[in-house]
């Protein structure tokens, strides 16, 4: 296509944006070359379709003398693209009122209008102080304003101790402390999720600098200080204090639009609660669903209209085992199945429908859905399906030892065949298979305190809570039977 880059660029503009670009290009102030102006005005009328037959070199050459050849058109197109880049930069600059305000102040200084500068400087700083978020950009703009106030020709005239640079250093330290703390929160997440390694940082000097701002009048600092304390805690018990501070603050802000500071915290809290739930702290599962419910209400769960299959399964799996109602789970499935990527929808839909039936106690129907959930080359997902299928089959008929044994044997062989793919998670599934076999083949009278202690001392693995419940149920039935036998004997 002739002038393809220019056409593609113009197609990205919506109608209001293209109209603003037209005003820019045609303004003599910005000195866009006449040939480029002609080319733009011609293309403006063709937006957004740009019919191929109307943008050939021959057709354009007939319209304008200064665009008579392909080489002239290409040169005009290149200069027009440069002008569009400048326009885009101007638009981005204008979207930041603080930047505009600061450059206006800088202009006052350059014109030596120092009295007016002082008045406008006070207004600008007060507007920053009134910003409800008090986020990183606010601290950055405070630093830049402070820096501007102590530099320039008027500063050279203050040849005394009044020309003090310490406010610049203080504002720089505060901005740097908040910015670095924010990155340290992200480092904790990446270390946990991706295994990324970073040099250990001393965070206490940062917390000391931010201490005057660690209150609800400075929400961004307040929240992310607690996010860091939550993520860096060594135990679940230590982390619950800062976590509750974040949740309580968020709960107070759920009416209307969520503040940006809260929105940025939500993802950390979702991952935090999921992490501890996966380590066996069941209350964290209910907390996880609280954040998911908030994301649903505020339309924050989807990214570009889609949900990742892993997130979708995590939510449904935890909901199936938590205090959340079956109606909630069904509503979630109905609402978000269409948001799954097309290539992942069939298997994931069958799987979560199995979870819903499991939640209702309809174990036979649940097993049927788990059998339908074929995940292809997704090895880990297939292992998860097999675990749920066994649990459902056992709950339906724990006496069908042949079927249950065959399922575990098949599961074990599947793990062996895909040993490389499941190396990091195999121990958890092997442990589940081991105790599931013991569940089936142990006599109720063999299940005692020693057995329970051994299982409870195992590192947490998916299905551990379910196994403990099944062993307890099996042992309890045996104890009831023993009491009845003795009673009958006495009579």
C-alpha cells in the first residue's frame, strides 16, 4: 500500500482526535510544510476507510502540484509523521495539568516576573497538597516545584542563608523513598511468582522518611507501606495486621469509583491471599474471594475483556471449597465463561461446571463433567482435573475400590509419563495419591492419632484438607459402630 505507515497511523485516531490533529497541522504556529498539510487534508476526508483506489501515487499527484511525484509524496508523508509525533507529545503533555502548570511557572521566571511567580508557585503547591491521592507523581511534582523555586536568576540575587537547598533534598528523599518502596513491593511479587533474584535492600530508612506521611491523609503512602509490610512478613500471622489495615481502608472506599491507590493495591491483596491459601491457611480463601467479589463489582477482573484460564480456575476452585454459596459460584461461571479465550473455553467450562456440581453435592454429575474436561497439552491442569475427579468419585461411592484404585494408578502413570513437566509439583500429587490409597485400603480401626499427626505434619498440598476430613469421617463411623456393638453385647 502506498504511504502505508501514514495510513496505519491515521487509522489509529478516533474522530475527535483526528479533528484536533487537523487544527494542529493547519495552524501556522507549528510550521508544518505546505505539502504535508495538503497531504493530511486529502487523507482527512478518507478517514477511516482509506479506499485503496484513492490513495495511489497517480491519484494524489493529480490533486496537488507539490505532491506530483511519489518521491514528493513520500517526503511529505515523512514530515507529516514527524508532525504527528510532535502533536502526540503535546497531547500527552496537556493531559498532565501539573506539567503544564510547572512549565508556565518556569516561563514566568524566564521573563523575570518574580512576584507573579511567587503567587502562582504558592497556588501550584497548594493544589498538590490538596491532591486526595498523594501518590508518587504528587511527590515527584512537589520535588520539581521545590527545585524550580530555588533556581533561576532570582535565586542568584539571594546571597544569604535564605537561599537554602535543604527543601530540595528533603523533597527528593521523600519522592525517592516512595518510588523505591513501590518497586520493592513489586520485587517481592516477582521473587515469589517468577523466582527472580534481587539484592536484599534495607527498607527501614525508607519507612522512616515516609513515617510523617503514613496516615490516611496520604492514602498512597499509607497503603503501600502496609502492602510492603504485608508482603515481607515471614508468617501468615505476622502479615494479617497490615493486611487488615489495607482491607479496612478499602472497605470504606467501595462506594462509587475506587481511588487509584486502592486499585493498585487490589492485585497485591489478591495474590497475597491466594499465596497463603495455597499454603493451607483456609481463612485466606474467604479473603481471596472478598477481593474477587470487589473486582467483579468494580469491573476490574477482566483485562481487555478477557480473563486468564488460571485465574478463572483458581476462583472457582476456592469457591467450591469455601463458605461461598453455590449460587455465587454459578453466577460467576455464567458471567465469566464467555470471557475465557476461545481456545481454552471448552475444557475450563466443563471443569468449573464439575466444581459447581461438586459444591451442590451432586458427585456423580460432577465426575461426568470432570471426564469431559480434557485439557490437551496442559499437563498441570490435567493433574488438577484428575485430583478432583478422584475426590468426586470417592464422595459418590467410597466402596467402589476397583474404580478408585484404577483411577489412582492411571494418575500415577500420567505423572511418570510427564515427569519433566511436573517436576516442580509432582511431590504434591504423589503425596495426594499416597494418602488416597491409604484412605481406601486402611481399616477404620487402623486410623488413630498417630496417623492423623503424620498427615497433619505433611507440608500442605492440594487435597490435604479433604483427606483429613475423609479419614476423620471414616474413623468416626468406626467408633460409632464399636459403641453400638458394646451396647448390644451388654443388653
